[in-house]
């Protein structure tokens, strides 16, 4: 059994909660109010910038040059394709990257990003990748899980947004990340990988919850 | 006006909320149920260990040898006096350091600690100290604010716990931290110090709230 | 006066020593023995990989998103164009990237790289860029200084190698780096920038000396 | 066979070179000129400060709280006992800590320290300890190796200096470090430990050589 499959299985009890979260269900069925979706999308900017930082830390800590090069390619994809696609999507919604950059990220967004940065800064590249994998992977699984609902989804914004996570480009990136975890995770303490994969999965769930409830800073 | 006084003034709207938080009010008046206090105390272990990490990062990043030596002294105080006092307090409650070490810290504890570690790892020592100062300082101010209530506080555990934060040793440590922020903060962008001081103050408030509500990991 | 011009002027006493170093003089006049050039070129691999690490650290530590994006672009250039060009040059000499990867870098190469990584890890992005600038800049200045000698240089390998450092692509990269130091260096303690720029210039000189003398590990 | 014994055996070819190095031989026989010893002692300041940084980085990266506490104790020893003893020794020679602080460390001192800091920053605590162990250990072995010569050593300064490295306090510290490498090195790739132990041993040799030749910055 692949390490990533084992991680996926061990986190299944969280992922099922993610699939059933009202934000996800309502988004894919098209009934999520736009005033819940827009703040979520604008706040995503902070996550995207954090991802560039996060993968750059991994580049700097990679032991092998081959892994380093794969990570550089991911940084480039994040910094170019993802930022570009994200910016175009914002424009289609009547916003800009500048608008998004001015949004203060909420507590759960910050907590999630700091967890990822602490993991990449203080643990190994294998653990850093296992921590960030639930984000990339669960977005794809959610999109596959609800793919049949999309044709009847009345909100074209949501249909467009969801299409990204089943695109060839996205699947290629996801498989690259899974492949890295499977190769770096060999001869590595599985419990350490599991710990951060579970934690990353928890933050995915909690982040959906935070944006659904529009949790902000209480003071 | 000292930099620390300016920071204190600019965060006053948060600190007043802290003083009035039910956990604080009930603790100092003695009516806080012990089953809210015990989990809080046990979870403090993670914060204490995190503080040793945090100040060690600052030692390693200090530009001046004098500052480095002051920070080494703080690490030593945390790792010896504080851990010792904390362990003795646990014993008086029927617990041990080993019990505390086995508690999984909740989401807000982790978020707060990661904020501190990210600040010390990625920003300057001046900012790292400004981020952690609200914790040390607000505990003292709370204890002073409610000092008159202590004689009539029926719960000796709370009286003992509170006495630490007005002790000479604690005030000396607090003044050392304030002195470092005042000296390192000179010729430094005040807005950067304010940003992390506000953020640290927010986390203080939110942490009291989390322990009062006994917020755990939802998944 | 631009900050970079001031740095250049303050390091001039070292740079003149670099221009006159026998490795440089003999390379540009074409009389450098190939058995001094080949080990130098093979050892360059370690410097190139170190540069990717170094700029990735800067990406992760950049305060502004605009600076971060410029640094990501530099990482990409290093990891793709430079590695590709370097690999092709190796092939033209009868070697491969794999050969270069197997060379143990000598003491000065390691000392220089560690200085750069320590600077980017423990100081600001402004200082990290000022530390690495002498490398990029002095290679260009050397190439300009000796440009007239190239037509009569009998060693086509050296002519090809030198042409890179006056190419449009290289000058664009150099100007980008200088521009970043000039903008980030504003409102920054000039002495700190000077200290690392001088140190980087010293390592450039000492590295030419080490490869000329083929200094290896004595034990 | 203990891991530390295996490391010691695998580095023996370097350590024998250290024992026979003229700086060491002349120091222990008492004929080393004081104008070689004084610059070495003054430059040691930078190594001592670097050691505090180095062990603080390890504290911040320790996975287990027990290891963290042992490392905090080492930081404290370095920052207090060692700095104090070093300062008193300087005074006996007519110098002060302030004099030592003003000495610019030479290239080999800087290269060695940066190697240690890079190792602790980018590798595991096990590797960081294996990298710094040759310094602590070889000083003790040298002192034991030449212990018989001390009674006839005419230079009391050298006799006093050497006595530190066979003192109970020093041996306790050394054994603590060896114990940490032996315990953290279990279930760890031996080759990685060997690599940094060899590198640390090389730097020990090269540093004796640099101070014997009074190597400074050439520019």
C-alpha cells in the first residue's frame, strides 16, 4: 500500500466530514450565498502567498537536487499559473488581486498557514509535503465526488471554480506532490507523516467551517 | 513616551476586553469552576515548552552579544524556574509534569504558539519580543488590577496561582522584557512592533476565550 | 548616489585585486591552463545549487509580495536557464551535470556558500542580496573590463564562457538584483549592507585564488 | 560498538594529524611562541559566541522535551561558565572580553562557525551535535594524549589552559554530548552523522593550521 493511500485511509474520518460540510455541499449544489463565497475567495490570496513561502522553504531544505528541482517547479506554478488564474477569476467576479491583497486574513486562515510554515521550517521536507497534501488532494476529491452535480449547478461561478480541481494541470500537480510524499516517505517514520497529514486535514475542515461561519477576529 | 507605553496604549481596547473576560473575572473572584481551570493549567505546558523554543530562536538571531546574553538568561529562567514552579503547582493539584505533557494542546494554544514561533523565526528579535510581551505583561496587569479581590477569594489555588504574577521575580523578568523592546525598538519601524503586539494581545484574549469555552479540535 | 554605486566604490580596493588576479587575467588572455579551468567549472555546480537554496530562502523571508515575486523569478532563472546553460557548456567540454554533481566542493567554495546561506537565513533580504551581488556584478565587470582582449583570445572555450556575462539576459538579471538592493536598501543601515557586500567581494577574490591554487581539503 | 566510538574510529586518520600538528605539539611542550597563542585565544571569543547561537538553534529544533532541556543546560554552561572562565583567563594574560570582542575573526574561524550554524539550521539535532562533537572531544583527547608532558611544560599559561580540558566539569559536558549523539543517532542514517563528524574534524585540523600560520583575510 502506498504511503499516500495509507495516509488517505487514516484521515478518512476527517475527509468524510469535509465532503459533508455545508460550505462544500452548498457550493457544489449551487445554493451557497455569494456573500459567503466572495470573502472566502478574497481570503484565498493569503493562502496562495503563504504557499509560495512554504514551498520555497522546502526548496531551501531539500537534501537532494532532484527534489529541489521538483519543488522549484511547484513554486513557479504557484507564483505564476495559480496567481494568474486566481487573478483572472477575481476579475470575473468584479475584484482584483489588489483588492484581495488588502483583505486581512481571518484567524483560521492565519493558524493554518502558520502550521504549514512551522512544519516546513522545523521538520523535514517529507513532513512539510505531507502537511500540505490534504489541501491539494481534498480539493480534487471533493470535485470528483460532486462532479455529477455540476451540470445542474445553477451558479456558473461555482462551476468554473470547481472545474480547476479536476483539470489535467491540477491532477498533474497533485500526482507530483503525492509522488514526492511516497518517495521521501520511504524509510521514514510513518507516524510523523500521519501526524502532520491529520493536522493538515483538520485545518482543511476547520477552514471550511470558519469561512462558512465568517469567523473573524473577535477583537 | 516609551515604546512599550505606546504599545500598551494602542492595545488598550483589547486589554480592557481581557480584564473583563469571564475566565479572568471568575478566576480572580474565585468562582471559576475547577474543571475549567485544570484543563487550562495542563495545557499551559505546551505554551511553556513553546516559550523555551521561542526565546532560543531569539538567542540564535540576536545581533548583539549583550542582547544574546539577556535572552539566554530568560531561556534559563523559563527552562528551570518556570518549569520547576509549574511542576510544583501541578503536584499541589494532584497532577504531574508527565500528565501535562500528555495533553494535546487545543487549536487556539497551537495557533498562538505558532504565531510566536513564526514571528521569531521570520522577523527581527525586536518584533519577536513585542509579540510575546502581551502575554507576560497582561498577566501582571490582570493580577494588579484584581489584587484587592484576592483576600476574599475563597479558592486558595487561585490565590496561589495569582501571587506569582505580582512576585518580585516575575516583575524583574517583565521589566527585562520591556527594557529589551524599548532599546531594540529604537530606530525601528513602530508600525511593525505595533502589528505584532496587537496580534499577541488578540491571541491572549482569544486564548482566554478558548479555555473558558473549552474549545477543542472539532475533528 | 545610488546605494549600489556606493557599495561598489567602497569595495573598489578588493575589486581591483579581483581584476588583476592571475586566474582572471590568464583566462581572459587565453593562457590559463585547461586543467585549472576544468576543476573550477565542475565545482561551479555546488555554487549554482547553493544559489537556488539561497534565493529560495530570500523568497520565504521577503516582506513584500512584489519582492517575493521578483525573487521567485530569479530562482526560476537559476534553476532552469542557468542550470541548462551550465549543463550544455559542460557537455561542450566533454563532461555532464552528473560529473559535476559528483565533485566534492573545496573548502573555499563551501565557506563562500555557507556565508551566503547564513546571511539569507539570519539577516534581512536586503543584506542577503547585498552579499550575493558581488558575485553577479563582478563577473559582468570583469567581462566588460577585458572585452577587448576576447577577439585575440585563442581559447574558444574561454571566449564562449565569457560571452555569457555580457549577454542581455545576464545584464537584465544583474540590473534586477541591483534594483532590489537599491530599493530595499533605502531606510536601511548602510553599514550593514556594506559589511556583507565587502565580505561577498572578499570571498570572490579568495575563491579565484583557491581555484588558481587548486586548494583542496588538507585532510 | 557505540555510534560515537565508530565516528571516532572513522575520523582517526584526521585526529592523528591533529595530535601531531605543530601548534598542538609546541603548545603542549611549551615552546609555542606567545604571539601565536594570544591571537588564537582572542579569536576564540567568536567561536564561543557562535557556540551559544549553535546550541540555541538546536534547542529550538529539538523534537523531545528531554533533549531540549539538556541542550538548554549546555547553552547555559557556554554562556555562563565558559564565558566567565574564558574572561578570567584573558585577564590573566592582560586582556579583557572587550578586547576579544573587537578582534575580527579570520577566514577559517568564520568558515568553521558557519559550517556549524548551517548544520544546526538545516539538518537534524543529531547531525548538529555530531558536527560540533569533534571540537569538544578532540580538545579532551589532546589533553590526555599530552598529559605527561605538562609537568615539564615551562609555560604556566599553557599548563593552566590545558588543565581545563581534563577537568571533571569538562569531561561531564563531553560525556553529555557523546550521550546525546549515541541516543539520537540510533535509528539514524550513520553515513549522515559520519559526514558531519568528518567535516567537523577537518575544520578542527584546518583551524589549528590557520592559527599556526596566522592566516588572515588576504583582502
